[in-house]
């Protein structure tokens, strides 16, 4: 039985990153996924699962899960720039569907999900899942979208909760 060294694992991650790039995932996403997987085994496991999957729909779901884990890991780090207060998230939570529908209109005016995916580095499947679900948005996801659309915290937090 061959032992799997850290170096072997890191090379495997780089190879999977190359596969992701060949499937036209953004450089930002691929680089962030690989860097995060170097530190967090859960991201490594998802990337390995993605590389072994053949069904596009399943691969898209795994990409969305990888993005979720990247966001969770990033929340542990200091976020610079725009800031979304937890109080503001409470306002958003009162009417998630309306909030996401209105944010989607702005996204569509700015070129659609594909364009925002490129600006944020969030994979298209993850953004599609974000807009189609009725779940509370993650703070880091809102920040990335706000920065990409040049929206301030007041616009993100309160504009659609009126």
C-alpha cells in the first residue's frame, strides 16, 4: 500500500486545479479552491470527488459545495472593505425571496450571472444556487457580490427590505 504524502496530495490538488481550468472555471475560483484545499481537508475531499465525477449536474453541485466551504473558511479571516452587519442580515432575512429577486435584477442589468461570476470569482453554479434558494445568504457571498456591483453596505442591507 502506497502512503500518500503531503507533497503527493499537493501535486494532486494542482492537477485537479488544472482540470478545473480546462473546464473553464475562473482562475480566481480555481486558485482559491486549491489554496484552501492545501489547508482544509474537506475542500480537498470535494475537489477529489469533483475530479472523479462524470455527470455535469453533479460536478456543478460539487463546485457549489466547494464555494460554500471556501466562503466558510474565508469567514474565519478578516474581511476588508465593505462590511455587512449581522443586524442588517436580520433585515434581509425577513424577506429573503424579495431581497434575492431584487438583487438578481441588478445582476441582470450588470451583465447577468455569468458576468458577476467572473467579477466575483464565485462559480456560476454557486451563484445560480444562491439566487434560486430561499436560504439566508452568507455574509462573505453578499460582500463579494456587493463589491462586484459597486454597491455599498446600505444598499445591500436596506434597499430591498423596505
